[in-house]
DNA sequence: CGAGTAAGTTAGTGGCCAATCACTACCTAA
DNA sequence: TTAGGTAGTGATTGGCCACTAACTTACTCG
C-alpha cells in the first residue's frame, strides 16, 4: 500500500480512536493497531501525534460541511434548514464518532491555545468557518438564522455526548428526535 | 486545616487544572501543587483521580445553576431570559474555567460511558438536569424556550472553546457580545 | 544482476504518572 | 504522661507512552 493510502487509513482510524479517548486519552499504539500497522510507522507518515489529531479533526469538519452542502443543494430558507437538520440527524445515526470528534476538537483547541500553540487552533477555526459559511449560504446569508441553526446543533452534540437517551425529556424541545446508534 | 476544608480547596484547584488539560491531560501532581499539598495526600482526601474530577465537574454545574437561579429570581419570560443570559455572560468573563470545565465534562462523560462506567455519567446528568430545570422554571415551563436558551448557551461554549475572538463575525448572530478574559 | 528506493518492522529509551506504603508532627483528653 | 486520632510528607514502583534508530524486505529499472 502506498504511503498516501496508508495516511488515509490512519486518519480514518484516528477519528474513531480520538473520538473515544480524546487527545491525551488515546495512544498512538491504539491507532496503529486499528490501522494494522506498527506504532513507530505512524511517525514516518506524520510528524507527530498532534499532526494526526489535526488531520482527523480537519477531516471530520470537512465531512460535516460536505453533508450540509449536499443536503442544501438547490434549496433555500426553511427547506434548506430542514434538509440540513435531517442530514445531520442521519450523520449522527451512522457515524456518531464524527459528533464526538467535534467535541474532542473543541477542548483540544482550547488546550492548545492555552499552551500558546496558535497554529493548531487557527487551522481548525478555518475548517469550522467553512462549515459556518456553507450553512449561512443555505440560509440565504441570514446570520441570525445560521446562528440559531448551529446553536441547536451544538446542543444536540452536548446532549448526545452526555449520554441522554432518545426518550429523555431533554429532547422534548426538538422538532424531531435525534440520537445515535 | 481540616480535611473538609482541604477537600474544598482541592475541588477549586481541580476545576482550574482540569478545565485546561481535561481528565487525561491533567496530573494529580499539578492539582496538588496548586493546592499547596503533597500529591499522595490527594488520595487520602479522595478515593482516586476520577472522584476528584467528578466533584470538580459537579461543583461547576452547581455554580452555573446557582447563577441562573439567582439571576432569574422573581422574574419570568423574556425578562428572565435576558437576566440569565447577562448573568452567564458575566460568569464567563469572570471565570472562563467554568465554561471550559463544562466542555471537559461532556467529553469525559462520553468516555466513561463508552468504557462501561455508568455511575459517572449518571451523576453528572443529574447535575445537568438541575440546571435545565432551573432554566425551565424561569421560562415558565416552556420547553421550547428552554431548549433554545440552552442551545445558544452551548454554541457560546463551543465558540469560546474554539478561541474565536469577540470581534469575529461568528458572534454577529448574537444580541450581545460574549467573551471571556 | 545490482543498485536504489519505498514500505514497513523490532528493539529500545527517557520521561511521566496514579497509586501505595511507611513514616513524622501535632493536638487532645484521660 | 501517654494513648490515639488527625493532618501531612518522602520515597518508591510498576506501567504506559511518544518518539528514535537501526534493520529488513520487496519491487523497479538500467
């Protein structure tokens, strides 16, 4: 397998592992095992652990952005909102790790920023803004609508992370039930 | 100093340290240093590291809940919403670590749940519901309003964690600027 | 064939970290 | 004065982990 193909599979494995354990709670050993490769080889493919996390988080953002883009294609206003909401619901059901990875990304950026690492957060803020802009475009550039849409999305992320089951009353304030697995 | 008083100061130190490094990225050594006590002594005051994290997260939830309770006292509907929003803004400005600790709590619960630890999440979900109910009561038991209020709160948490500065355009969709430090 | 290159491994190192154990210092009450 | 309880420390340990260095295998091309 070529190095590029390997890197790709490392990123996919990293999303799964990091989404569970977070940056510090995930060993490079665990990622390597999932890929089916020796642990030192990861350091040939990437400069270090943080670089692997960065790529995994970036990929995750891009996947969500792409889901929004496709769902809202050719739609506008309320139709686009509904389509994107449904698409996000489906994404969570299929790949809950992408939701959890987002949460891990948020705290990892905060930690990097606190540690004086500027680049790391900068790269991920750019990815996040990509997602924001796709949503905003679908909303006809209405920033209030966009903000509200993303706000509900973030609450969903938190409730899922916290393990509130679909029949719990915290979900009562949503139009539709949303829950992974 | 009595053991109870020490425990109290450990919890306060733990909130600061855990909010920065998360569960796995924070050493008990760091907490002990901040308290001004030897590291092994922490294990006399608490059964283990997780217990310290649990108490820190619990305390954090209770603080936020208390802020909402006090801010909404005697108010209802839109007035209560505004009062609680302002109070949260002030809390973030004064103690940003309480916001970050919430984020750390979310991913820690997800990790514990994935590891089969049921109790940990259960305890923190109870604290979260306490906060939910206080907000809900202030909203006159309107769950849609409550959900929306909390959704905006969660988006604020995420944007602050991600390090978006107050003048960044992502904040344009909010009534007022909200930013720590 | 032989040389180069790309994919991959085994072995090892230095550092950190949660938790334990055995000990000391001080206070109080009989 | 001593016995017991409470607050606290120093030393240690066993395990994990990111990362490095050196070696191997296999394919390709002149």
